């Protein structure tokens, strides 16, 4: 019961945060002077194409771009009636992309799920890699195992994501026959799900997952190692050792459990970095996530598309953080509900 | 020394009534804090090497034009995508001094790429302190003297040349000027904001604290890169390179402060209960003075270490933005701008040297990490 109450509280704060974020996002996408259509109108006027102007003017009123900004914001989120009545984010209408001349929802469509998939895979990768390496580095601290793990970790932190992506793609293709570019073989695009398509996606996921996850895994590993070392120097470990407990069992039974909490809590820090990385890597590798759409939309000031993608990315991290908070409470009953305020 | 039967130790030295009893036995025992820090830091070998390397790199910046054999946007139409050239010393067993071989390019019309053939019979010595393209030494002294340049009829592309025939080595040196200072400016902005918001939140508490805390939480939960992208997309395209450079640095700093603000805040919450803070307040010190004189110096060491550890994120951020075409733009030269050219698989496969700018990025980022770790361990010399 207590847990449900806490979950409800977390959900509420998340929604409030999302509201603030929507204001922030709207402000940012409206920072550049003018909008897509007014720029287009100016361009059409300059080249003397009068007939296009009328259409663009019509579109401007149609999408309420001629109203004051605060009104535009309310219409955008769906809290005020636009030219077609209430049709904003809240009603599930994400607007129109001027650049692609399609509704935003159609452009992003599949990309949303692929974005979630890529990020999920990367988070899994981080845990699968960081957990054993971090524990091993702590158990064998100050030996070559520790040092080489630290070295690889540092290198992972220092190499720019996009370069790692390019190089892995090149060498992965050359020596292991991994496919280049995209998230699935071209023939599966737009096809319904089938085992062959799933397999194709999985193979294409290898390199992006690795690239996006590396820096996160490196940071996570170092933190896990530090936590483990803190635990290992405590008297209870000494006691267990003195009683003759086998090292592996000793490790897994107590210190690991203790060090596990920050590990889960860390996902709040991990996710934003992960999503950042996936946007960048998607652009470089041409993955069909929302990364390339975001970049294109930002460059051409396609505000509804950019706004939606930014909102989606924020939502993704907020949900992830919420889940990690809830997991943490389930995992460790000692954490008091709502104690973070203190 | 005498040792009485009850094993008491008595010093034989004559008693001097003027001696200062509170003076330490050895002179170096009441060394100032910076000396203690230095002693501890010196033991952190990796941090020390990194620190020296970074110091040299930053000192090099004003002289980049002098060290570079070419100017950053000097094109050589006959030498597109020239592979790196080695500098030799011995020719046929005889010491000649640093020399290169002249090369001649030919278009390979089968594979559509340039092939360069070195003329290995004729060593051509590099010229030292020679005249080349003009640049501004220290940013304002016009000069055309270079440390070394290619002899007449030959080229010296240590790291090869790019698609416009510009020297990659020279461009890396020039690029360092922007890429390395971006981090410094960004961290300054981030620090100013972080310390300001963190300290007023921690010092005043209450509503201010609540509002700032929520802002920090929201900003921290958002992915940085998409926001960086969105903000840099808003930079008008008609701004000059210098203005773009500053605004990009500021954008990088603007999203980085919440982490620092949080650390400052939690530290302030505990420090403001200390007696000396209350004493200062009772003597009528204004909040600004208490914060600056009594609270901040308490953990300046922590601040320095975390600054060093945050700079790499800024440098990588600039690289990523420029790489995506939303950061610095040509004709400005930065490592990210250079890598923008290496964006496709073709350049990695056929012209791998265009990706060389990644090496200085990796090295500098690593160095900042090591230096930061070293500083963090040594800046608090009174802790065990």
C-alpha cells in the first residue's frame, strides 16, 4: 500500500516535471527568430513567387503561428482551442512537419520504438558489462586486472562516441561481416515483424549498443568498484574471511548486495547520457531512430517535429528515472518513502 | 644521550631558555597548504605527467602559428588527400638533418583517388625559422616566421592533408586554440552559475532552496545533447566565427551547472551551521560576504578538482556539436570541425589520416581525467 502511494507520488511529480519541460522545450524551439513558414514566405517573396505566399500564409493561420507565443504554447500542448479546436499533445495530435509535409506522428512512427529499443539495449549492455568488470576490478584491486579494466574504462570515457561508431562499423564490417548502417536490412523496412526481421535488427544493434553503452559502462564500472572497495574494508568482511568463507561466496553474499543500491540509483544519471549518445550515434550511423529527425528538424526550424522529438526524449529519461526510483524502493526496504526531501 | 636506570630519556644538549617550544622539529613541518598539496600531488605520477602535458599544451596555444608549418586555411591544390609524410634524418647512411622527399601526385582514374609517389633519391632538407604564411603571434603580433617549413618544391604534411589540400598537422595546432579554450570558457560559465545558485540555495534555504532544487532536478533529468543541439540551432547563421565560438562555449556551460550547484548546496547546508559563520553574521557581515569569505574557501579544493573533471565533457561536447554541423563552422578551425570531414566511411577507409584529430581529443580528455583524479586525491592535504 505504502509502495503504491509512493508510486503515485512519483508519477505525479513526473507529470509536473514534464509540464515544466514542455515550457522549456517550447521556449527553446522558438528561440530562433521567425518560424519555418515565415522564413519560407520571406524566401518566396524574395524570389517573386506570389502564389506560394498565399498557401504559406494560409498554413500559418491554420497552425496558429500568427498568434502570440503563450497562446501558441497552449494550443501546442492542447490546453487551448486552436483553429481546429482542441488538438495538441494532450489529445495525441503532435502537429505537422513542414519540412517533410507530413504529420509528425507519421514521420516518427516506427522511430519511436526503435529509439526505445536502442536505448534499452544500451542500458542492458551497461549492466551486463559493468557488473562483472566492476566486481572483478574491486576483488582484484591493484593488480593488472584492475589496471587494465581502469585503462579500458578511461579510454571508453575519452573517445568521442561518433568516432568509435565509425571505426567499429568499419572494422566490424571488415573482419566480422557486421552490417553497415541502419537498424535493419533494407528489405525489411516497412514490413511487419517476422523472425527474420527480428534477427536482422538484432545483428544491426550490436555496434550501436556497444558504442552508446561504452562510456556509460566505464563510468558505472568505476563507481561500482569504488563502492565495492568501501564495503570490502568493513569489519564484517574481515569476520567472514576469518571464519573461512570462500572468497566468491563472500563477495556475492554481502558486499555485492550493498554496492548494488547505488548501481540501480545511478540509472537516473545514466539515462540522459545514454539518450544523448544515442541521438549522436544515430545521426552518424544512420539509424532509423528519432536522432536524425531531430537534427534535420532543428536545422530547418521545423518546430513541431523538433518540439515533439525533444519532448519524447525528455519523457524517455523521466520514465526511466522513475522506474529506477521505484526499483530502488522495492530492492531496499530501508529507503524511506519520500525521504529524498530531507 | 644518557639513559638513567629507570629508562627515562634525557637529552644531553644544553638547555636553552630562549628556544620556541611550539616550533616544529623540522622546518618543513609547518609548510603552507600549497606545499603539502604539491607534495601529495607529486606522488600521483599519472596526474603529474598529465598536468605538465596540459600546461605545455595551453602554453603552446599562442604560438600555434609559429610551430605550424602552414596556416590553417592554406590550400594546396596539387596535394589533395596527401598521405602523411615522414621526416627522415639519415640518407644512405649519412646524417643530413631533418629532410623530406618531394612527392608528385597522380590521379588514379580506376579507383578515383590521388596517388602520391615520393622521389626517394633527392632528400630535401626542411628549412628552419623560415618565412611562410602570415599569422598573428600571441594573437596580435603579425609575423611570418615559422619554426620549420617545407623546402621549395616539396611539402611537409606530417599528418597528411585533407580534401582541400590543407595541412592536418597545422590545423590540429590551430584547432587546439578553439577546442581547448571552449572547455575553459564553458567551465567558467558553469561555475559562475553553479556556485551562485548552489550557494544561495544552501545559504538561504526555504523557498529559494526549493525552487532551485526543482530546477536542478529537472535540468539533470534531461539529456544534454539534444538540448545543446536545439540551443545551437538557434544561433543565427550570419554571426561571425568569434561570436559563434563564445555562444557555443556559453551554451555548453549553461547546461552543466546543476551538478555543481547540487554539490555546493549540500556543502553549504552543513557549513552554515558552523560557529564561525554565526559569528560573522552577528558581526554584521552581509550574506554575500559570508558566502565569499567564509564559506566558499572551505571547499575551493573540491571545486577545482570537479572543474578539472568537467572540462573533458565540454571539449567532447564541442566536438560533437561541430561534428554534427551545429557548433563551430568553417572557416573557424577546431578539432570537431576537422572531424566533420572524416564523417563518412570512405574517409576512414581510404584517407584514415583525416581522422587523426581524434588522437589529440582522446589524449587531452584522458589528461584532464588523470589530472582531476590526482588533484582530488591531493587537494585536501589534512585528510589522512
